[in-house]
């Protein structure tokens, strides 16, 4: 539902509300069965919405929890990641489906010759959802800079998730 601060994004039979301050970028390879879109915030932060064939996800992962844990483990395996901390791991109900929400705090080693061993704090958010009705999985995720880790972005990401319609 559109409000003064949000508007509806809708494509291929699914939709979500996003902040009006964002601009949207499609991956040009996106199709009905798989793809992704980026919501760019004015402060240069980004939230991604990816989707794909549910059958492929179910072949790789035994459950939605396994799918979500795979995303967390990919972040943990990143060579630049240091001091990994899971801040939240919750179950949500979105559009009548079970979903998994993770919030991760990590220190990331800066790349570059002049940066030495300097790290920057970041927070990762991910929400995984499997929808049998549309035969798709959806992942809403972001890796925010430390300057953007206030409650505003978490509220925006959760608002996008709670307004999500997959069928």
C-alpha cells in the first residue's frame, strides 16, 4: 500500500513497498523465472531483491533455514570478513509463508595497498522466503556500511519484507 513515504514496486506477479527516496535498477539479465533488482538509497546504500526457481533452491537446500544459512556462511567465508557476529536470527511470516531473517555484524578488512589492516564495521541483513504458489524463492538482502547501521535501514528492510506479496 502506497503511503506518503513509500510506493509499490511490482513486476512478474510479485510486489513490495519501498521508500520513495530510492531509485530502482534492474539487472538486465532478469527474467520472470529468475533475476534481481536493486533499490538504491540516497545515501548510497542498496537493498537487493533476488528471485529464482523454487525447484532449484529445493534441490540445493533441504529447507528455507538451510537456504538462509548458506547465505550467512558465504558472508562468513569472505576472506575480508573479521569478527563475525549474528545479531538476529528470527522466523517471520510474510504473505502467509515462513521466512528466515538474519542480521549479521561483521568487520570487513579494507582492500588496497594504503589501507594496511584497517577494518570497517558493516551489517548484513537477509530475508529468505520460499513460495510454492509462484514456484519461486525470494531473497531480500543488504550489506550496509557502518554509517548506515542505525535503525532506519533495518526498519526500511523489514517494512519492505512485511509488504511483500509473492502471489
